[in-house]
């Protein structure tokens, strides 16, 4: 693999972790400044804002990235300018319609929200929606041009800008509005700053705009399935939040117990399970443009070098297996102490141990979905997502009778493995993958078993403070996992360390 891709992945990963860390600190600051009631109103408003952002631009940056990468490979600047202009027009129209609807029917928001504070925040967040749509379009173009540092630094800058603005608003009397409105205003202003920065970067990097008529229909058509996938994910999450507590109550749980169990799994266990997704997202960000530039639409056009494309895809899948599995032995061995330290909840650790079964198929599903989008198979990806999501919903309806809260973990496992298998079959049908990664998974499974047993043994020997137990057990477990990966040459670590056959 090319050194530049490795460096790009580390760059994206570093800034992603830094940005998420700042976001975590921001949540702590807000919880102290707003209090639980106002913070609840803010979270409700942000949930609606997130849905609006999904409708406005969730699929467009992905499709823009793929097409810009392909057009850059063909040195077609006119088409790049055309599709970027199309993206700005499409998101602009949607933002305009949303704004008109909200101002024309103000009572609609009052019907949705039980708090006037949430309604006021939505109106203050509308500029954030508009400027974020500009940002997302140009970010997609920069992504396609492999300007990974520019993408990462603007996201990081937006988070810093928001924290600074929020601190100023909370500690001065420059603007006499409520704390929740100050919080919403800080996001809108930060989005204005980040969009201005990304506009400057885009044109400084040689970006251009041209007539949208050449790419408008293509962008609208191709981005719709991706937007649909993400919308379905939001809907499924809402359905889960409603169904699981109800089903648990039917089988012996009190309403309080049912909500508590759901909160433990989704609010404590799964955020830990999703830690590897940061690395896999970084891998997707850096690999998708290199895959896209060789195949804008594999069914329609094919590729000039199928061997090279296949090698990149196989590298991505095997890397996702490594990223997804490397922490599994640690979670199995000391998941309980980790959750006690983080959440003061022992049951979350029990769920964490069982939920590790989800991690590898979830990682494969995540990277293969990105690959399908990269090669122009969005519709196939959408169908696979619908099928796998249906299995999740069926599981949480029927399995709580037999497995209680564990039905949620089983459902996510069935969804992840079904999505992963269907995505792999789609790629295999087009000769873009082989099944050698199954051998990798087999070796990884053996290593997980060995390292987990070692970690459990070490943890049982220790009789010291909780934090010391976690540190020592984690170091030994993670260290043994890495050593075994290197010893078995899992996914050919030499490839990850810049082997030529994966270079561009």
C-alpha cells in the first residue's frame, strides 16, 4: 500500500479522535452550564437538526467524492465543476424548502416539541443547516481530490470555533438570550466559519464551478439511495427505542427496569463496541477515492485494472477485520472492570463481553457498504441494508421472550453479519473480492480465544485497585493480541507497512 495512503489514514484518524475528544469536553461543559432540563431540550432540538441534515446532504458528499475522484482521474475539470455546482443547488433548494415550511407553519414545531426552548433553537439552527450544506458539498469534493488534511483540519477548526464562541457567549453579556439559544447560536456561527474556510480551501486547491446541467440528474439519482440508507438507520433506531422497552415489559420487566436495560446496552455497551468504527471510517475516507477513481460505475463501465482494484478492496476488508478484532480480547477479559470504571455499572460489562460478537461483522459491513457506494452500487447497498435491518427489527420483536435484553445484541449481530455477507456476495459477483479473508477471520478467532484466556487468567491473579487491574490486564491482553497478529502475519502486516503491491 502506498505510503501517502497510510499517512492520510493516520492524519484522518488523529484529527477524528481529537475532534471527538473536543466534542466530549463540550458535552461536559454544556451539562454543567445548562443543567439536566435545558440540556434535554437541547438534545431534542439537535435530534431534529440531525434528521434535517440527513435529508439535506447525507448522500451527496459520498457521491460527490466518488465522482470527483473519477473525474480527477480522467482530468475532467468541467465535470468536477458541474457536479459540485449541482450539489450546491440541490442542497440549497432543500434548505430553502425546509426554511419556508418552518416559517410558514410555526405551530408544527410546537406540536412536535413539548418545550418552547426546543422550538426556538430550531429556528436559530437553520443558518447552521444552510452553511453546513455548503460545507458538506465542498467537503465531498475535497474528499474526492484526496485533500484529507484539508477535510480533517476544517472539522477540527469547527469544533474549536464552536467551543470558543460558546465560552464567550456564556461568560459575557454581549447577547441577551437564553442559555439554550446561546448554545444553538454557537453551532450556527461555527458552521458559518467552517463553511467560509472550506470555500477558501476549495478554490485555493484549484476547485471550480460550472454549469450543473451535465451532472444534476446523476447526482440527484445516485445520492438518493445513500440518503435512504441513513434515513432508514435513523428510523430503525427510533423503532428500537420504542419496541425493546415494550417487549421487555411483556416478559416480566417493570417499565423502569426495561428502560434501564435499554439504556445500559445502547448508552454504555454499544458506544464501547463502536470504538473501532473510528479507524474503519478513516480507512474508508482514504481508500474510497482511490477505489472510485478506477470505477465510477462498475456495472456500466467496468475497470481498466481489475487486479489493482481487487487488491485495494481486499486490503480494506482485511484491515477492517484487524481494526474490529484487536480490542475484542481486552473487552472479553476486562470488560466488566472497564464498565465499572467508566459507568459504575457491572451489567454493562456483562453485555460488553457478549456484544463483542458483533464487532467483526459490523466492521466488515461498514467497510463493504462504503466500497459498494464507491463503485456505484448504491441501490444494491440500499437493498442489503433494508434486508439486514428487517432482521434486526424481527429479532427485537420476537427474541426478548427467550433472551431478554440480549435479544438486542443478537439482533445487531444478525443485522451486521447479514449485511456483511450480502455486500461480499455483491462484490464477489463482480470479481472484486475473493474469500481469502475467511482464512484471516479463522486465524483472528483463534488469536482472540488465546489472548482472551490469557487476559482472564492475568485479571484473576490480580488483587489490586480497579484502575491498576484494568491497565495491567489490558496491556498484557492487547500486547499478546498484537504479537500473535504479527506472528501469524494476519492480513499481511507487511502490506500495512507500505508493501509495493498495494501501491497506486
